[in-house]
C-alpha cells in the first residue's frame, strides 16, 4: 500500500478504498481460480451467482435492510431513477385523474427530480430552499404536503449544495399516508438507514458504493405492484426483483466491486464504526473552516453534510492558487461544482481521517501564507 497515493476529494466517481482496488486488481484476470475475470463470466453461471448472492447478503446485513424490502441492482444512474420511480409508483393513483408526487427541493438533485416527474405526474414542490440559496430546510410541519399525494420525494444528501437530512421526516406523523422516496446516492452506507420511514431508496454507486454504472435500489415489497403500463420492463421493480436483478445482463463487474466495498465495510466494523469515523472527519473539517478567516461554509449548521463540504475562499481570486497548490500537496479534485463555485471536499466512507487531516493542514498553511 503506497503512502504516496494522493487523497482524492472528488464528488463522484469518487475515491475507493485502496484495499478494494488492490484486491480487484489481483483478481482481474482470474477470479478465485476460475481462469476468468469477473468481466468475462456469464452472469448466469455459478461463479457470478456466488458473487451476486454474497453481495446481496452483505448489503442486507451491513445496512440492516428489513426482509420486506427488495434490494435490486438497476442501470441508468440516479437520473434514470427520477423517471423509474414515478413509472413504478404511479400506476394506481389514489385519487382519480393525474397521479400526484410531492417534492422537497433542498438542492440541485431534488430540483432535477421534481422537473423530471412532471412528465408522469402532477409534480408539486411542497418545500423549496431556493430562496435561501439552498442553505437550510424548513421544519417539516411547514412543508405544503398534499394529504392525497401518491408519494413524497426528497434527496437525503444534496451532493452539490452540501445539505444532509440527519433524520428523515415521518410522513405518517405529518398526516400523509404515502411512501417516502429517498435519493440517498451520496450518503448511502455512511450511517444507519431509517427503514420504517422509507418506501423506496436509491443510490448511484459511484460515491460510497463502488464504480459508476450500477444503481442500488431498495423497494418496499408492497410498492412493487404499482407500475404504469408505459414503464419499460427492464426498469420495472417487480420484474427486476423477481429475476434477482438479472432481468437483463446486469453490470456484473460493477456489482462485484460493490460486493468488495461491502466486505471492506464489514472489516471496518460496519456502519457504526464508519459513521463514527464520518462524524469525526466532518467535525475536523467544519471546525477548521469555522475557525478560519479565509474559508466559509454557509449551510445552516444542523443541515451540514458529513459527506460533501462546500467552502469558499473570502478572496475568490485565490481559488486557482489554492487548487494548484492543493494538487501539489497531493490533494485532488477539490474544485466546487460550477453552479456553486469555490471548493468542495467530498469525504465519503473511503476517505480516511488522515486525508481530512492533510486537507486541514494544507488549508492552515495556505491561509498563513496568503493572509
Ligand atoms: C444525490 C444525487 N442524485 C442523483 C445524481 C445523478 O446520478 P447519475 O449521474 O448517476 O445519474 C447524483 C450525481 O452526482 C447525486 O449526487
């Protein structure tokens, strides 16, 4: 293991645990003496069958997924899910007329979801943080949810804006008898999931779970029978679940890599240990930002993301120097999303505390030399 490897703060595709990369590398041409790499095996064969079964079992175990949820591997990423969800949930609307979907717009990704859903539903924005520049989320009691909506969608960690739900709303307690759909792409497996509040959760793999190209979806069993007739078969939860994620050829190598990441998560001590590490990493970085005169993060403190930390320099003309010197110091991909500007440090599960410490040390040094 090379200590000279830089720390990579990309928002996704993102850094992977080095142990996982090395293991995949060692198995790339010959998985477990089969004489084949995973990319070369039939998805219907025994070897891939073992990989898939073990991966699903580890996901269920590590994330404590209840038995009444299907775990399915899908394709098309998070954005395809903005269509897959309405097509799967709106075939049997509760009231006559156009089906309804309510959205909590807390940042760029939930906004995109609400726009896409308009193709399938009467999509209603029950809360938008846009006027506040996506820096906070109002108390759930102030959201304008419709009691007869067919589902409510939120993004539990807004990757671009850096806003995280540290607890999910309880729709039943808010008087809404509809499933909650959660885009948890950028913080899945970083903390325990509140399954009792969730109907459907989905996550593109490329942040916390593995390489791009596979999406993990968790679907409550009773929601598997409500698809619209226009839903493509390859995107219908019911058929994909019934075929154990092999309705069509699944992204086998990406699934294998997700399996290695879950093995790694287990070896780290599971979700409790990983969450404790994530809390420590986020505290280290936010404390450094808050104590500084050069850096700032404007997210309302209770809503700050543990995974994606956007920050700005007081003098934006220093941005290029910051990025160039950070790169020289072995700190990669810190440039903020173009819609927000400034910097963003994504500190997913695979980012060690030492990486955040190296970033904080660099930020102190940069501030001292550019004050
Ligand atoms: C929270 C969230 N949702 C959805 C997406 C879109 O995912 P994809 O590019 O896999 O479609 C992203 C991508 O970064 C994301 O961060």
